[in-house]
C-alpha cells in the first residue's frame, strides 16, 4: 500500500474529513473519521505533513497530532480558500488544505500552547463581561432617565445610581424598583468579576519577565502586555516590525498596478481586532497626556499632532507602538528611548566648520 506523505484535514465538531496524497500526487486516502477514530488513524500512520485551517479547535488538534510525530501546519482560512475547487464541501476543503500546505510561499500560524490559549481565554472572558457591564449600566441609566433621574458621567455616577437603587430611594417609584433591582445586582456582580480578572491579569504580568519588559514601553500597560504575549508569544513568526504592525491591521492598504504604487488612506483593520483596539486605546491615553503636557511629549508626537488630525495621530502612534513591541520582544532588551536627531545644516559650510559625518 502506498503511504501518504501529505494530508489535509477539514476540522469539525464530530466528523473530520481527511485527504492524503503520496509523493507523486496520487490520492491515497479520502474519507471521513469520527473524533476518536481520527486520532487512532494518525497514530498508525508514519510521520507526514498535515495541513489544517486555523479555525476552532485547530490549536488543540495541532498539539495532539504533533505529539504523534507529524509535522502540523496551521494556515489562515483566507489563504486556503483559493485552493477550493468549485463547490464547497468537506471533501473539497480537506483537499484544499492538502494542496495549500505544500505551497512554498504559504504563510503559517504558530500552534499556541495551552498557557497561551489560557491567556487568550482570560482576555476574551474579560472583554465579554466588560461589554455586558456596559450594557447593563446603560439599561439602568435609560430606565432611571425615564423617571427624570440622572447620574454623573463615568463609573462613579453609575455606582451612585446603583447605590440609590439598592437602598430604595423615595424618588424612585416602587413599580420601577422591581425592574431596577435585578439589573443593579447584575451590574454589581459583573463589576466584581471584572475586577477579579483584572487582578489575575496583573498578577500574571508581574510574574512574567517578558511582560514586565514590554511595560517599559510608553503607552503599554499590563493589559496590552498580557494580550501581546497571548496573541503572538515571542513574535518569531514575523520577519520584521512592519509585518507585525500589518498583521494587527495598523498599516494602510496597498494597491499597486501598472508599476505604480498606491497606498490608500485607511488602515487595513486585518488580523487581531482585540489587540488592535487595545493598542489604539493605549495610544489614545498617551495622546491625551501629550496634549495636556506638550513639553513632556516626544518631538515626533508633537510634530504629528501639529500637522495631522488627532484620530490619525492616534492610529499612527498605535502603529509605532506595535513596531516597538516587536523589537523589544525579539531583542530581549527593555525599551530605551532614542535621543532626538539633530538636523545637519543644509547651507554652505562656514570656514573652519567640520563637515558632517
């Protein structure tokens, strides 16, 4: 029997499609497996190359199949799609994975460890609970506004409104308290849970030397440092700082044709949306400080704010921060601010004045 050297696997919850080819391209296996049967099948095969789409459970199966001696490669689904022939089905998807993984220019996604996925889960859970807390707080404000009651802006005003609901203030109708008290209790629970997760993230960052090194970068706090390590690890999958910034989606669209290069005015917004949002929020905080204390801001940022709108400067700062993050990750050194460059004189050199190097 001819042995397969390359496989493509279409992942699912219970039924998995496997497509395997020999060295000459002959199809050796094309069949479906149940979950446990898939592991048993690959355990009985000689080591080969397996291509998977980087989708749900892909990192788990990447670790499982790698432990069996196979070389597993995860690929972005968008890069696999061009290899799907005509109609989409499980068999075509598995064949496309098998073909795409053999391409020398294919880009691959590193398999995340259990610890990395745990950090990602912590970030995702916190984001979900923060959104729910915001929704609950807005619902409380809306119901109280219908009764002519308002609170101050921000979390402090919301805490005051929740306290008024809990004590049953006389200015809140009893009929409305029946609806408000469950929301107030729900908001309190969400707020307490989010604070617990914040403490957990802070503790993990404090115990991680790489995360502490990232926090030496301006506008990078515990949340961004934790999210970066959870998303890219040591950053070795990127060849340059610009590649990382492009993956986050902070670089402009490139549209070249007829030998003419053209960059659009909008960022691509590709890649990790949550990490991009955190970087932009960090840049926003940095810009608020720079506008309030321009003497403390870098010359580059002052010049950018002087010639570009604030939101454009914010995204530019986030892109710069992303590049610095990659450099710090790869160098293993803490961030060190470079002194501002002095412009060399462009006019004629006076007699006796040394020439610029």
